[in-house]
């Protein structure tokens, strides 16, 4: 993540008023942990809808040291949301996993008295982030390479031996999709400002179409182009970011979420979709090609009930966006555009219900 004019370089800004904290307290804590030498400069990454993320600089002018700090947002948060402890645990466990690059973890602090909420600090990894899955900044070949790299990294993640990396207790192996439907129905109801008939119908439909369990895997929970850090000078994946929803679960739920842009319209503000694009002209593989690449990488048979997983991903996303909207209303969402993004929850629910009806 570099602050320059390169396409995809994340924007680093002054810390937003809503996310300020005691910088001296943090500096003292990190100095005691051996992470700070000299002065500490703190700025904030603009982007993301969940946990505020900061760019830390210390060391000397000739030998600067850069870190990234992630913390829970201030204010009231929904139960089981913003689990930065889980982010820290899973990335620490994946430190040596082949094909799944993650930043090096340094420290996790649960003491909210330091900067107001729990936080963790990890290495800063230079790279580029593309929030729009159409990636208009890039050439067609680059887009295709990144889409294929997305699938390769996801397949590698799902092939990680859960027990070998110490995550056997990270989540319950069975009933993942059923629990997720129940969870996100609850999260949606806790933050909904009005009833959405599409959301209600989709939630019931999913409850009636629970897919069978399969061999569980580490599920990232938010695996998409925008959470990949792409190398500054190539299309390689430098790091997979934003693990707060990670658990042990059904790998096809992860895959469906990664493919969700195929089911969302391109060109709608606040919606990350590529439906309507000429995929071949843009160098983007089709959904069928992505599914086949994943199947071949993992040695799987044809995927049954694919529309159920897609509908579930749309349902969950609508619930998440409703939560973003609720936080924006409270004034503590981590992105200044959160209000607009949250208002798209209804459109996502409508698409999910359309996928469900087409499947029946």
C-alpha cells in the first residue's frame, strides 16, 4: 500500500475526526513492544466499511519502518461483529501457508484503555488495491491475470490443512451455511430501518434450501478482488486482507462470494458488479471459467446447488450493507461514502431473490 499516483494505490489521509485516539498512548505501548524507534506518525487508509485501518511510520528518514494498525470502530457495534481478534489469529496461523500470502503479524492488544478499542499491528505490504472489480485502470491481460490469481489463492486457502495450522477450534465444521443464514438474518433485523419483502422472502427460501455439508475449510468470508493486495509491479497477489469474517466453513460459500460481481450490475454507484460488461473485451474470465479453474485446482466434481450459494452470498451482503448504513447514521462508519453504499442493500436483496426464483 503505497501513497503515490500509481493505479490502485490506496489513498492515505489524515485521521478522520470520528476515528482519532490517544496517539501518545499508542506510541508508548508500541515502543514497549519494540516496534517504535524515534517518532511515530499516524495516518488513515481511506476505504473499507468496517474496521478503521491506519498507516504507521517510525524509524529514521533513511530507514523508515511502516506498519498497519487495525482496530474496532468506536461506538456501539453489533454482537459478534468487527472480530479483529479472529483476523489476527487466522493471519498468524497462515504465515507459512503456500499460495496464501498474508502480512506478518506483530501484536494484538485487547486492552481498550490504550486507544479506546482493541487493535492489532501487522507489517505494511506495498501493493495496489482495486475496489472496482471491472478494474478500469488496467489492461485486459492484467485484469484476467488478477481474476485467475483470485481463484488460485482461494483454492490454495481452501486446501490448507486446518488442524496442521492450529485452527481446528476456529469454527464448527458442520452446519456452516445454516448458521450463517441464521446469523445474518439476525444481524439484518438488528440494523434494519424498515422491512424489505425481498430480504424476508430470500431468508426463508435459503432456510428451505440448505446445501449439504462438505469437507470444511478455512473460509475467508469476504474473498474478493478488493481484498487482494496486488504487487506494485506485477499482477501477483502480495497479500490477502480483511479476515474479520474468517471461520471454518463451507468453501463454496467463499467461492460464490468471490463470484458475486457476475450477478450485480456494472455502473451502479455503491455496487461492485460486472454484469453487463463485455467480459471477453475486458479480459475477464466468465463465471463458468472461474468455477472450472477452481474445480481443477482442488480436484472437485461438478458443483451442485451453485445458485443456492450465490443467493446466500447476495443475502449476506445485503445484511452487511444494512449494517454499514446503520453505522453511517450513527456517524462512526470507517468510510465517508458508507451512507451511499448502505442504501444499496435493497438492490442486493432484490438480485438475491431473483437468483432464488430462477433456481426454482
